[in-house]
C-alpha cells in the first residue's frame, strides 16, 4: 500500500494511528507531500502521482496493493481494518452504528478545524469572521456532544480503540496543536480525563502533528 501523507493533516493522522493500532504500518509505503492546504490557494505543483491517484489531490490518499485508489480517510481506515482481518477498529452488528454515530461527530469536528485552518491561510482582509465563528460554534457543539457520550470512549486495556475513539483523540490533538483554537478541556472534564490517557498511546505519541517547510 502507498499512502500520500503529511504530518499536519488530522485526517492523515487518523489513518496513521489506525495502521499502528492494527500493527500493519510496515505494510504501508509513506509518500510525504508538501503543503496540502496551501494548494487550495496556490499553484504549487502537486506531489508527483497524487493528482493522478486522486483527482481531488487531497491528503490522505491510499493506493491499495491491488492498485485501487482511496481518496478519503474513512474509506482508508475501513480498508486497513479489512486488511488486518476485519472487525478490529470497526465493530460488527448493532454496535457499529453507535460507533459510526460518534465517529461522524468527531470527523465533522475535524472538518470544521481544517476549514478554519484553510480560512486563516487567506490574506487577513479576505477572511470571514462569520465563517470562522460558525466553525468555532460547530466545534464547541461537537465537543459538547462527545462529552455527553464520553462513556463510549472507554477502551478495555487489552482491546484496540475503535475508529470513533481514534478520531476523537486526533480531534483533541489538533485542537491543542493550533494555538488559535480554544482549550477543549473547559466544560468537558470527562473528555479531558480520557484524552490525557489516550494521548499516551504509542500510536498517538509517534504521530504528533507538525508543520515544516518540507511538509
Ligand atoms: N474527507 C477527507 C478530507 C481530507 C482533507 O480535507 N485533506 C486536506 C488536508 S487536512 C487536504 O488535502 N486539503 C487540500 C485541498 O483541499 O486542496 C478525508 O477524510 O480524507
């Protein structure tokens, strides 16, 4: 498998954490890409092969061993789960719907974080305060809902976290990383306690976000 990757993307981190939790990272060839969000506002050439694999030219994109291109982190995580035998990050039966329901809240939170990042990359006079505050409100509501459902984040010591837990962990990590985002711990004590433990997992510790001139 080939993964178009950047250390700044929370969607990509979700994939990297999933692969590590499943123990299949060594089956993935990582292809670093440059400045994916800046592309939205520039003509920087795409990393060779990316736009050919995924016409949206977004990160993450995974090309499977069979040569199928998956240009979306949710699909990629489903594929990784299947490669690892299935039913490991994604529960089966009725439990799956509860997991996907929480996942959708956490993934929507990531979308709002990345939308704010994209807006903030525009020249300041062009930025819309209305748009930014709409995303901020959405992020707050998502954290409120996750706090209400914090009981679903408990992971037995010998079990893998599910995909919703991983996505919540990545969302908390992104919220901490960007200094212009509010502290998610305020008003969310159960989530704060959970996140403090989750961030210590080796899969999280080794995928901390960063932004360098190369990426
Ligand atoms: N729904 C997609 C979202 C991926 C996404 O928005 N990726 C961003 C980086 S975090 C990107 O590549 N943006 C570049 C662009 O929009 O031009 C997923 O889950 O993979």
